[in-house]
C-alpha cells in the first residue's frame, strides 16, 4: 500500500527575501508552522555542509515527538528560483514517521512568489501504520501544512502574527459551528419532529399554501438542515453567511407580520434572529484574517510534474 506524497502550493504577494527569511530562520519558521513546536539548527563548519537541525512537536498530555533532519539550499537557479531540500527522521518509537524527504520551492513571479512543498515519508507499525497514515495521519499532515502556508501568507501580506491568526481562526470556526448547529436544530426539531409546537400554525396564518403547510414546513426544515450541514462542511464559503442573513431576515419578518404576539414570548424570533445575524456578521468580518487550508493548491498538475 503506497500512500500519495503531500503537495501544497500557495501564492504570496511579498518579496522573495521576506518569504525566505520567514521559512529559513528556525525561530520564525516555528511561529507559523503547526507541525513543529520547536526547531533548532545545529552548528556546522561551513556553508557547503547540509544544515542539520532538531525538531520537536507537542502532541498533548505532556507528550512530544522529537526528530532530526538536514537540509540543503540552492539559491542560484534559472529565473531566480530557489530550492530547499530536506531529509528528516525520528528514532522515537512514539513517532509514526520513521523517515522522509521533500523540498520547498520558491518561484518568483511578476509581483509575487509561488511557494510550494512536496514531501513523503515512511510510516512505522507495518500495515496498521500504513492504514492509519492513509486515512488519518497523512490527511491531517496535509491539512496542517496547507493551513500553515495560508497562515504564513497572512503574516507576510497583512502583518498579522500567526498567534493572532490562530485565535481569529478559532473564533471564526466557533461562530460558524454554533450558527450551523442552530440551523440544524431549528430545521429538525420544530419543523420536522414537532411541527405542532408553533411552526405549523405560523404557516397556516399566512394562508398561501392551501392545505400543503406540512409539506412546505418539511421542505423548509430540510433546507435549514442542509444550510447547517453545508456551513459545517464548507466553513470558508462567505456566500453561506450572506444566505444565512437573508434567510433570517425573511423568516423573522414572516413570523412578526403573521403572529406579532411572538415578540413578547421568551426567546422570540426577533432576538434569536438578530443574534444569529450578528454571528454571521462577525464571521464575515473575521473571514479575511482567518487561515484556511482550502485556499492552497493541494494537487500537482501535469505542468507541475514536468517542472519538477
């Protein structure tokens, strides 16, 4: 069972030197890369030798993975391109990665730099390790690499430190998930499971569905559940937040115009919808400063393979 190598590519509107420093300085590198807690370069006699380094990654509960590696740098390439190749390994029995290798490429464009990585590794623990790597660990490593690349882009383009990006990303995802769960709950419970709790009467007050209120209520419930699940599955899509706001305004106005007495009930539609709209507005405000793995290219094209 051969697992696919990890490939991540992004475009940064910054200088080559700024990107080079942020990725080659170990103190700066560990600031934005989720895969490492600490990176330390070891002394070397001259610049021609590979740069050896030690790395550690905290995995929680006081445990950490430690390993070592070495890298070689090529700066003088056609078109101003640069390449940094590396080999890494860990003798720690806890580490799934036995050893691996890969490279970083820096390709200058007119006003930007294409930054990409390709790497692969050999997992431990035989076929069980291969299975766990394919379905859990390798997708997680690919996601962490892509998220880190986007975090680096935000740092170099907007000047927002990765620690702030991490906090804003956590706040954004919490807002999206809360909003999604509210949509799913209100689509499932009062519309599909217990329509007599008030939702059905509201549609009957409208008088426009001619006896088909239960069908339309069920469709509305499934639509709300679909919106919630889509928010969970694709939190990066800004359009979903605008759809949420539009639906909330429409549903709120419908409830107030048909049954104005709901305004004096506990947790009335007005306050609930305003809170959900505020949550969507908060998510839209945070969105430009949130890192997303989905912004990065994750597959090599035939042209990429040819250039490699």
